[in-house]
């Protein structure tokens, strides 16, 4: 089992994420656009997605909200973002620390 930390995209950034075109390679996310959610242990990101959907349908009062487009899952070594077609690899945005002088 894998421990996933849920990261919910902030309400102000959802629409911008949904409107951006598909890209090749990992998606680049800004940490400041995300709010920390709970940690969940599951065998895959799809199990986390499914479990949260089921809990919301049953109406469990203390259940976290379901994962939606733009939300992310983080493990110790991986970052995944939820898109319309599933989970894709992602990475945190980091400004270039030094530009090479040519």
C-alpha cells in the first residue's frame, strides 16, 4: 500500500488549469496554487479517486471531498495530477536558479 497526500487546487486556479492545452512530458505545478488535504493509504491513485467518490455519494460527514481535475496526489517520490483522462506525472515548478552565460 502507498501513502498518498491529497493536494486540492485552489478555487481561483481551477478554471485556468482546466483551460490549458494538453502538454507532452510532466505537468508543471506551482505549490502556491494547492491546499493540503488529508493523507490516504491505497494501492493506486485510482483507488484513492474511487474511494473518495464513494464516500461522497454515501454522504459521510467527515470524508474529504472527491478528487477533481487539477487536484494532485503526492507520495514520497512521485507527484501526480488528475486530468480528464486520468492521472499524469507532474513536477513542482522551480525558477531557474542560474542562467548560463553564452
